[in-house]
C-alpha cells in the first residue's frame, strides 16, 4: 500500500477512535453559518440576588422591571418592623488610627426607650443613651468621628466597650434580660459586618448567636442587570484595535473609562481630544497594580492632566476592592466591555488575543455608568496628582528596541443580533451567575482563559458539566509566566478525564503569527451564550476584585466568539505536519494510544511575552 495512503488511513482511524467527528472549522461557525432559528435564547433563571447592607449602592428594595432579581437588604431578613431592638451592623476595624470611631448599629421598633439597655462582650459593658428612638441608630464611643463613617444617626455609648478586631460575641440587654446576641469573626479592615440571618430573640432568647457577612465600606451590592438589547458589535484583538478608539472618538456628552492600567499614548490622545470638544471625560484606574505601576503611565497621566481629563486612582489601605481590574468605557449611550487593558499590547492590538463587545444601549450604558460613578466617588480614590506623587513606577518593558509586531485581521468586528444582555459585576454577583450559566450547559462549553485556578468554583462547575456529558474544551495561554501552572492544571484535568471517561480537553495555545498571548477571559455555552469581560478564573477575581463582564444571549453572537475559539484551538495550518518517513504502524499505534491515553495536547514551547498583570 502507498505509504501516504497508509498514513492518511491511520489518521482517519485516529480521528474516529479518539473522539468521532472532527471539530468544526472557524468558517463553519461563522455568523453566516449560525443557527437561523428565530427562537430567542432565554437565560436560565437567576437563583438568588445578593444580600446587601443598608447604605450600599444596590440596596434599594424596589425591583426594576429589567433586572433578573432585586437585592435583599440587611433589613429584609428580619421582621419589619423589628419586634425588639437588635444589632444589625458592626464596624470594628475602620481605617482610622486606633480604630477610633468604630461603631455598632441597632435597629429598633418605633418609639423605643433605651433606658437601662446595655451592650456587653462579657468583659466590659457600655450603657445605651437614655433616649427614645425609632429605626436605625449607630452607637459609638467617639460619635464625632463615627458621624463621618455612616449615614445613620449617631449616639454616644457610655462605658469602655471596644469592638475586638479579631472577632467577638456581643449581647444586647434590657436590664438583666438578653434580647439579642451576635457573633463575628476577624474583621477585615474597612469592612462592615451586617446581619443576614432572620431571628426573633423575643421568642427564643436562648438560641445560638446570630452571624452575618462582611462587606467593604462603600462597595456596591448590585444584582445582575438583564437588559433587552437588539444587537451588539463583537470584536477581538489584536484584529480590531480600531473599535475601542472609534468608540471613544464618537463620544459627544460623556466618556467614562475604567481600567487596571493605562499606558497607551493613542488612547490618551483620544481622551484629550474628547475633552477638547466639550465631552465630560473621566478615567479611573488601579493605584497599585501587581509589581508596580508601569512607567509609561506617568507620561499618560501628565498628558491627561494637561488636557483637562479628570483621573482618579482607586486602591490603598482600606480599599473596597483588592484590585480595580475591569476594562470598560461608557461613551454617551454606548458601553464597551473588553478583556484588554488600555495599553498598546491590549486594546492597541500589539500582542494579546482578547475579546470585546460594544453595546449601543442606553440602559446598559447607564447601569455601567452607575458602577463607574459609585467606584469613582468612593473614599479609597485619589486624585491624579496625589497618585503620581505616591506611586511606584516600574519599567515593564523587555528592553528591546524592536518595532511592535503587526498582526493581520482575520476576524473582522461584526454587528450581530442578540436576544438580551446581562451585566455581571464582581464581587457583587458575577460568580454565582456564571456558575448558574455553566450549570445550565447541555451540549458544549468552550473556555478561553490566560490561566485558571485549580480551586475556583467556576472550574468545578465546568468539571460538573463534563460529568453530565457536556463536551468541554479549555484553551489556555502558554507564556512563560503561565506555562508551569497551566501545564499542571492540564495534567490534573487530563487525569480526571481519563479516570472518569469525560469529554474534556485542554490545550495550551501554540506559537502563532496571529497574536502573542491569550489574555481573553471568555466562554461560549451551548452555542447560545457568550461571556466576555475582565475576570480571570480565580477566587480573587470573583470575590475581591472589581470586575465587569457581560453575558450575551444569541446564537449568532455566540458563533462569532466560537469561531475565534476554534481558529485559535486549531492553530496554524502546518502544526499537524507528520514526518513523511513515519510508518503507518506507528501512526495506528498512536491512534490506539489516544483512545486510552492523553486527552491533553501541548503544542510548542512558550515564547517570552510582556506579562499583563
């Protein structure tokens, strides 16, 4: 038999034995080839909304008709009005020296007289003021300081009670009768404890102490926003660096830009030009990126200041978020959400494979604008001048003077119909909603990430999808700073897939002339939902960072990102070229090994690239 024919037949055997039909090509998943069904894609129901402390953005109980669920306030978990005074909030560890101004908040029935009421930690006791009160009341040993820390009315405690920052149990007493008992663990700095459990001490005063949750002071607590949107412009980088710049250039009224870092002179020029034509331009960035602020930021900040652009940096001691890590812009009634930083290697199209989307919708823009306004006005933001004075600027270049790489446009930006959009925020609601979406997967799940933590809930939900028969593929970055951890994760998932006979495959991206590294943070679910945004798949991103994502519903928009995934998964056309002298016997042996062996394929060696922090 002709040796080429033997090899060809062996490869057919390999394809059949290792998994059946071949993966569809990028062309077959193009928007033009998408499912033409007119049936809209309906999102799975939202299982729960966040429970919010009073005074946070998002704590209003009135439901908006376009929201999938309304947040629950701390007051909602109790009978209303309260049958007796009870402790509903604690602030043991403010950012003040010596925790001066620490306080607790009572919620009381109307016209409650506090004479003979006390609060104790079992060692020291403080007396409540002899007042008649209604509703919420903050109590503090330092009421003048506390007044700057809360919007509740403040009264003074008489005594020496201090709220222990390492955790404690407090009893509220009326004379000798214990009316309420709460307990809390170690208090994170600048976070407030708020009551989340329904409880009625008047009925059962001997029950266990009530516990609650911690929430950063000034952080939002917003539900998932579900908006009816007719179309969206999908784009990827490095293919379409013109899309972010065009969005900025088209702003006439407001331009709100949020990011982790900003080092692009081109973006700075566009922002200054917008300010020159009378647009309200504001920028919010992270004050302490991992490893320090890139040196190129300093010149950009100077240019923005000279051009009349208001810039603030968020972070520092007592910050609401571990990192301010979103990448979005609100331009009039348009919202741009992407995975890429405002730097040449990101939105500039000089390095990263990223995903992005532009939504021309007033509701989405306003909802995202509200997030920007809340973050921008927080107590942990600093003026550009203050930030520049205290920042540590570091050279993050590789020292080479070579011109930046140039990449061809293989995936044009495209405006496509959508059935709806959900705005997801971390730490408010993104993780539970994303796990809901993953849990609803039935057929196929495509995940593209720079890296994935091995202990995060979204990875566990991805594994559960594979266990119920969903075809799961993960495409990860192969840059030197992700290489070891991604290879280790791939080996672990490979072992699980083999042990449990799962349809689960992991690849580290091959060297390619289409981009330098994967920086996308996306997923495509059942060819019907695409998730685009800034959140890396790790607990810090979902639980501590400010992140912004969108879930895009619709077969055509999902097909766009799936096509990009497939092209990057397949890699360069010559990757599978076999040495002509390889015998058919060896190829068949490899095919048989594929049935019982590895489900993970690693292509190429990692190439050094600029690390995106």
